[in-house]
C-alpha cells in the first residue's frame, strides 16, 4: 500500500519540474490557497493532484485535493477509519466491472504528484521506514496514477475534491519492503493517456498502465529517520538517508564533549604521568581525555539502545544515529541481507 508520501517544493517548482521532466504544461492551480509543502503527507492532508480542467479539453490543472476518496453520493463526513479504506485502490479492483471504483474510473482519473513515498519494513517487532524516489538529475517528480471524486455534504455548499492512489504488485526490487507499490506513470505518454477522459469510458489501454514500475535503474529506496512515523512531524531529513542526518552520533558526541567534568582524581600515578606528557601547557588534553574515555565506553550502549528509543520531539530529528548507518543495496539484490545487524544501513537502487 501507499500510506505516506512527500511533496516539499513550491507550486512554482512543481510547474517547472513537470515542464522539464514530462514536457507537461500546467494551465492553472485550483484551490491554490490550500497548497502546503509537506515532508510527511498523510491521509486527509491536501496534496497537489494533476487532472484535466475540462474532460473535453487538453488543458491541465493542479487541484489541491484531500487524500482519501469520498464518493459523490456520501451525505455526511465519513469517519477517519472509513477514509483509510479509500486512500488506496487495488489495480485488480479498479479493472473489475463492478464496485466503487467503477463509478469514477471512466471520467475522473488523476495523477498525484510527489517526490517519493514512504513504506515501513517489518523486522521482527521493529518497523524501519524507507523512502523510495525516482532517480535522475534534479530529483524528478514521481507521478502516481489515481482516481478522484467530488462531494457536497448535506447542509453544506462547499464542494470537496478527494482522491485515491492506485496500487499494484511490487516489482522484484521493492518486494523486500512490501508486496504492494503505487502505480508510477513514467513518462509524458502514459500520463497523457491516463488523464484523457474525453470518452468517459474505461479501456484496455488504460488497464495496461496499471503495472509495476519497470524502468531500469528508475528508483532508489533507503532507510530514513523513524520520526517520520508520527503524523504531523516535519523535517527535510525525512527525505535523506539516515547517514546524512545532521543529528548523527558523531554530532551527538561533539555536543556532549564540552559538558564533561574534569579528570578523575583517582587516576594512577603512571597513568597521570602519561597524561602529563601528552598535554600542553594549558592542560587542555588532560581535561578532554576522560571525555573521550567515557564516550568510548558508552558508545556501544547508545548504539544498541538507539533502535528502541522514541522520538524526542514532533519535528526535531536530532537523536543519535551511527555514522555508518546506511549501506547501499545493489540493484540486483531482490531480498534483504539477513546477516546484517544494522538494517537501517541499507539503500537499494531499483530497476
């Protein structure tokens, strides 16, 4: 499934990337005042959704819709739990001739714009978040196939637009992470075909687009900070491999060192003589040596405990992390390395 994604760039940057990467021109933004950049976009948040402004015209617009499709016949706002049932639509259910998606797949197809999506890898009792994105110069946008609908609740005059993301079977390089992945439209042709709702009908050509992403070397996936798991947390670090975090373990030690106390008075005479030989006239080395000793003794305990720690705050990503916490996963490896003791070291390039 796809339960979290990111779009942290401005509306102007979105337009520019669509033009540069997909040769697509955006005619206008609908509900532009509702758009917010988001490093951790969750269900019921608003997102940038590309669709035809008029089904009979080629003009494209970006509509700021809420995530979690609400059918047009709904009379009152659904509960959060029921909305979670419509954040994703399985490709086999979309293709089926009956059901909820059959009412919108002919006339209301859309493309959800993002920088990438999050998925959690189950490792025993632990869950390790991974971020998957497109490869290429300038971090191209990821375009996900979706469906949308509009509804006006009883007693309201506001028309609400909502969407769902279509999922399919994971390709062999993402199967280690989850058995489902969003349908990614890779190029201008597939996007244009998907958004062409002029006939108002579903077709076999549309069904053929609902497949696992198969562009060689087209995706990369890597572990990211666990703080992304809490809805509402926001940080650019959520889109970076763990090893690139500013708050890694070395930064933690550097912050702690100046706060340590003076040398122990219980040091043996021989040890003290060696310290005196190494220190300068101002005694700086002597004062810092116990700091290094203490940090060395405690480093392993900190690393072992790290996986069990809870985030310190809603938006800060400063908890200590080993500097070598990322190990790139090669494209040809379809399964995770069970012998590794640090799962968050992996990064995988996906074809």
